[in-house]
C-alpha cells in the first residue's frame, strides 16, 4: 500500500506534464458517429452561460452525478473542493484551503440556495441542515469572487433546484444503523410549479457517541403569474441532532479507533440544531433588455451544544435582501448587472456549566448584532464571437455590535473587491481564460467570540489577490471534456484555529500565506451503443488537485493535502443494469502550524451496482472497500495531540427508488 501511495503521487505530478498532448490526441481520434451530448450551462452568474465560455474556475455537479454518490460527499469529486465528515452530520467544507479557520461547519465560503443566501451576516453557514434530496444541482465557483457575492476568499457554492415534472421516493439502509427515506413531489398546477420534499435519516455511526437523526421538510413554489413576471417562494425546516465523539491521539486511534475522547460520553456531548429558513423572490422582465430581481430572506436557528467544558446555546435570527437590475444591449452581446445585498444577524449566546448533558450555572452570555452589506456591478461583453470579457467590482461593509454589557462596536473599513476575467476561443475545441480578483473575509461571529467565551476584537480580516489562468477542451459531440487551471493566491492576515488546555477553541491572525495550485478535471465517454449485447455506455471522470500552499515562514498550510486524486468509472449494461466504481486518494497533510505532525495518506474505494427498470431502481453499494483505517476530518492544532477522527471501516448500503 505504501508503494501504491508513492505511485499515485508520482502519477499525479506527471499527469499534468502530458495533459495537453494527451488531450489533443484524444480530440483527433474521437469517433464522429457518437451521439452528441448536451452542452453544460452555468447559471451562477446572472443569465445562462455555456460552461466552456465562462471566464472563471467553475465546476458543475448535476443530478446525473449526484445519484451515484452518498449525500454531499459528491463534492469531493470536484478539484479544489474538500468536504470532510468527522462524524455523521458533522460537515466541514473547504474551497482551496479555506478550512484553515473552520474546525467544523462552513466559513470563508459563501453559500446560496437558488437566489437566497444561506450564509448569515456573521459569516457562518449551516450546510448540514440541508438534506441532499432537496438539491438537484450544484455549481462551485472556486477562488475569491466577491464581485457579485460579497466577502469570501475561498469561493462560492450555489445549490439549485430543477423544475421538472418527475416525482420520486426512496428508502435505504446499511451498516452502522443507517436508515434513510425521502419523498419529493413535483407538480404543475396552472401557472404554479410546486415542489415538496420530505426526508428522514438516522445512523448509529462507527464510533462511540456518533448517533445522528435528522428530519427535513422543503417546499417551493414558482408562480409565473404573467408572461414577464414570476414569484418564487422557498422554505425549509431542519431538525437535526448528532453526537460528537471528539478527537483522539495517535495511540488511541491505533489502539481502538471506535472509542470517543475521554469525558465525551459522560458529558453527553452533542449538537442539537433546529433551523427554519424562508425566502421570497420576484423576477420582472420590463422589456426584452431590462430585468429586475429582488429576493428577501429570513431564518431562525436554535442551536445547542453540550460540550466537555460548557453547555452553549445560540438563538440566531437573520434577515436579508438581495436585488439587482440586468440591462442587455440590443445585440445581446453585452449586459450589465447592478445591485445590492444586505444582511443582519442577531445572535443571543449563553454558556452554562455542563452538568452531565444538562445546563448548570451561567458562565457567560453575549448579544451580538452582525451587519454585512455590499454594492456590486458587473459588466460582460462578447467581442468578435470569440472573446468574452467580464469586469466586476463590489464595495463591502461589515460590522458587529455587542449589545450586552461588553458594549463593543467594530466597523471594518469598507473594502473594494474587483474582478477582471476574460476567455478566448482559440479553436472550436479550445478556450483559454485568465482571471485577477481580490479576496476579503472578515472574522465570523464564532471567531470574534469563540468557545472560550473571550472577545477577540483585535482579530483582523484576511485579504489578498488571486491570479489564475486556465484552458478548457472539448470535442464537437461533448464526448470528451477537460478543464485545467493554475492559480496563485497571496493571502494576508490569515485566520487560524488554536485550542486551549480545556479544549476550547480560539482564533488568531497568523500572517500571510502563499497558495499556488493546479486543478484538472477530465470527462470521457468511451462509447454509447444501445444495441450492444454487453456494455451500452461507459464514461470516466478524473479530478486532480495539486496544492503548494505555505505560510510565509515556509511551513505547509495546516490541514491541506498536497495531492488529491479521484477517478470514477460508470458502465451501463443491458436490462437497465449499471456499475459504478470510484477511487479517491489523499496525500499526507500537516495537522498543526508547526508541521511537526502529519496525517498519513489514504485510499478509499467505492463500488455501486444497480438495476433500473422503467420507474423503479434497486441498488447496493460498498464504501471504503479496502477497509482503510484513516482520519478524513482531523482536528487541526488540537490541544494534547487529539487530531484524529476515524472514518468508518467497510460499510454496505442498499436501497430502492421509484419515480412517477
């Protein structure tokens, strides 16, 4: 296995040296008799754009990819993206190393669901509150893009619904007490397109103290009440409870990876999170060239976290507005978007003694009002049918106000976040692109006032410039696609996580980082022949990430692997049978800022087989087929060297789906 790991690293390094030559050979030899696949579209920026012409590093994960993967882990097939699940329900999302400051949850990444921002004004996103059956499609914009989406330096995740007529339901079960069911009803009633999703999941987990339960409801209605006007309503409710086992030392991890950290079970450490989110958007086409969009949102979060040292409760209420005007030229070759987004989040936080999972005496409390708003403008033009040019900028404002006895107010200086990007079609099959953008990310509420109950008003915002270039290749039939990008991001005042002797986290500015990387994604359909007696369709996907991320002192960036390689193969056979196989490799990564401890590399293999007959589907899958012992979501800079959170050993799952 050790030699295999070295071979994967070697292959990853050599892969990019020969990529362009190999791709050109593929393009020359593709069979012209193949059926043409539909071109991929991108909707994250206002209006529809062809994927090949978008002057940005964007990846699209649609329903045809999501169906073969377990929940949000499908994001790990995207280069530059890393989703870690330390225990069932405990997600941590990173875009290009942004998890440096995320012990759990999502920070430094902006998340939207359709037109509605999920990230609150305090900079936090409860991504695990979203159940995957409610999501049909995802777009990932990698690298800082605050020109339209406000403060971030990692990137933007866009969750989307598709308005179709097909309803579906499914049920599944598997190892470690896994049970899940969902039902999605889609219906068109006159001018209304309705969608209702309900889901439930539970799992005992692999380790001690890792049980998960989640109940989820989602409702949306798109009302096209006139030819030029539409109103969309969206609401979801998530009731989620999951226990957290805590990190282990290396000796504990090797002795018994199932065990929980000492003290966790006795103190009944867990997360209880209930979230209600709602939004209403209106789209008005005043003319074929002028369109207006406005969206209002509101959410309420009731969060409880009994921990070893305290019992924290948070009640967070967020409200916001996003609106913009789109003006197109008469020729349709240019457009301009001008708008504003505004949010406020009120956080009522209390910390009590934890008395065996019950609230004891009050330790500390805080009443925080966070405000974040920005104005933006974007201009896009297509010149001579080959050149696409985008110039965008936003002006960002951020402040927080402790309305309790602390009486601390801080207004960060307004920040300009420009972005200049272009793409040029060198050939029918080749498009090159380049981007320059500025990232900016102020400290979140949970970083200014972290779990140690102190207020860190001296914490500074991180910011920097990103330089990027890339190339996309495809053949006429879209049977072959490739996307390669290189970038360099210079970040100042990076925010990093630290842990005190009691296990409580806090955050500091760690100077600058130099983040140079390479990302590639390849898709190839070997053939498609519906009359074949054996294989009807075979496709392959490959993603590769090379991260050369370092602090200014020369140390490797904490929690970021140098190489990540994911390869998958999908084969369709007669009688509706399909086979899916995927291999994932992650190289070693530093677990502390001093680089004295590294997590070891690991390989994860997944197999899935299914039978789809008309509207019925039966499937079975095996994850971690090699029975690898590894820690995919390590606690970085953990006190007492408690870095390791063991992943489940080999797990089996089976289920059925029905559509109508």
